[in-house]
C-alpha cells in the first residue's frame, strides 16, 4: 500500500513539474495557408504577444495545399506534447470531410480543441473590368453569360461559399481552383479570373487603387473596413450562411493542463485592446472560447458544410 502511494505521489509530482516547466522549448503552430493569406496576417499579429506570454519563441509553419488537408494531417500526426499546434479553419476541418469520400483524418477524433480564435470578414471581389458596380449587376451579368465568368477559389471555404451562392441564385460559372488564396491575386488583377470570395488582407490595396471592386461582404452586417460595401443579407440573399472561422487545436491526447495553459494565454492575448485593433485591420474579429465551446462549433460546422454542399449538388470525390 505504501509502495502504491509512493508511485502515485511520484506520478503527480512529475506531472506538476511538467506543468511548471512547460514550455521548455520553441512551439510550432501549423497553419493551412501560405504567406499573404488571411490566416498568416492574423498570426503575425498574435505571435509576438503569444511568445511573450508563453516565454518561448513561436514558429509559424505554413503547410498549404490539398484544401488544407496537408496541414491538418501533419498536425494530427504530431506528438501530443504541447509543442505542435494547429490553426484550423472551416476549410480543412469542415469542408474537407464533406468534399472527400475518404478524408485523411477525423476532424473530431484526431484533434484536441483548445480555443476558438475568431472570425474572418470576407468579401466578393471582382476585377474592375467586370461590368458590375453592384452585386445585383454581377448576378445579372453572370446570368447573361452562363459558364463564361470565372470565379477562383484558394481554399475549401471559398468552394463552399460559391457553391451556396450559385445554388441559391441559379448561377452557372466557371470554377478555377488554386492551391492557396494568395496565388489567386495575380490572375484576378489581370482578369484571367473575374471574381473571388476572400479576406481583404491583400485585396484591399487593389480596391483602393481601383483595380478591384468589392461588391458584397458575406457577413450578415457591413464591415467597418469597407462600410460602403453592403452585406449579402442586404442585397437579398438572407439564406447565405457560411461563416469563416479559425481556431486552435492540438493533436488528440493533449494533456489537460497544457490545454488549459494555452487556452488561458490565447484568451488573454485575444482580448488585448491593441490586438483587437490590429486584427481589425485585417478584418478579423477575435472570439476566444472554452475548449468545449470550440469543440461543439467544429461538430456543428461539419454538419453545416456537409448539408450546404449536398444542397448545392456538390458530391464528394
């Protein structure tokens, strides 16, 4: 009995020591999109604050490609030791399971939810040569040119958003997929593709220069970043429901004490007024949560994305 008590005390002491010394080396955060993406812009704001809070360097590791599945697969296979985390979004975590018959990971079983991070504001941008000054003009133009207007996607959330818009409005457009969102911009600026639904991280400069036009935001209300641009609900599409979100996860089996520490530090950083202000410049709104709340969001979004794609007639590959 004494031996058992000694073993239990030793285990508890080791766990306590681990909790007190964590983290003892740099932390890696895998993200699903490359440099210049909305996620990259968000992490550039957060990393200095998070590094100071955790007392260790934080390295951002972009793994674009395969609709975000490459990044999610790598993060899921990582050791659950608190040194590899993942910024997951609706694309790899909710859309990929709906777009593939055999997804390479389980978005619920293969990850440990830590916290909701926030919401992206996205807009429908068109090349300035497109003869459409409003969203209604764009719909009319597309209907007059079925199959000739090309829209680009650089992530699976864009695929789902366009699928819902095309389904709701009966539009027939040409889909041009890209590996990652930043790759879209050169072709959008040269009118090789005419439209994209994306964050304003890069596009905003070109809107101000008159090379691109923002027709609508997919939020339910206008964005302070471009207050003159109406929401998609204002222009007569209240059924549009896609939300662009991001959250932090670890691999399955991540110890609870590490989950709680990282959740707490992210929550503090995401509530700092200066961080909120800096994220607003990229049209990102923080929404920190408990691990349980974020886990529930992932499950709800998997069901939502799957239902939207089925309603739009998109079948898994």
